[in-house]
């Protein structure tokens, strides 16, 4: 898994706007209703990563080996994009 600096910065900015303490809360990727959920949690579980000051917790059942999270513009829309590494 890799989260680019622009993506981490965008997420940290949104967390700050929402009043979430970045030392207490982490981004969470976890299974929810047979899909992958993206949220903010204040408890630890799974594998923990740190990308440019952003804490990320990943449910052990999710394979993020080739996952890249970036913040970019696509077709005039700006936001997070989830892609895989090209081999």
C-alpha cells in the first residue's frame, strides 16, 4: 500500500476541518457488509501504516499490497483515487 503525499495531506486537512485529532484517529480500511469501508477510527486494529504523518489501519482480510491512493483530478473532478501498481 502507498498513499501519496498529496492524498495524505488532503485527508489530514479534512480530518482537521472535522476536528479529529490526528494523534488519536486513524484512517481505517475494513470489511463492511461484504465490501471495503473507508472511515476514521480511534481504536487500533489490523496492520498500521504511517504515510506522511497520516496513520492508516488496515483490516488483515484486505490485500493492499499493490494499492495506491492518490489525490488528483480526473475528468474535471478532484478527489481521492484508488489504483493498483502497474507491474
